């Protein structure tokens, strides 16, 4: 899927510098950044879901350990 990404001048300059440092295209760097963002946030959301579901089950034991 093609899309247009509008960046500020500062964002474009930072992306350009990063792509030059890594000897990769700006598109490759931007796509990698998006993948990393999505993966990190997906893991955090999954962990939050698991904790929300499982913590109540162990609340009494956790309370005892805390005292």
C-alpha cells in the first residue's frame, strides 16, 4: 500500500541524517521505525491485558506477600 507521510522540516532532516548514518534509504528507516513502534506497543498492550486478567486471581496471595 502506498501512502504519503508529511514530516516537519526538523523531522525530515533527522530522518535524512539517520538514513545517511545507516546507509539506508529514508523509506527503509521510516518503515523500520514504524515496525518497532507497533511491535513495542503491541507487546505492552498484551502484557496489560494479561495482568488485568490474572492479577485479580492472585490478589490475596500478593497481598500476603506484601505484608
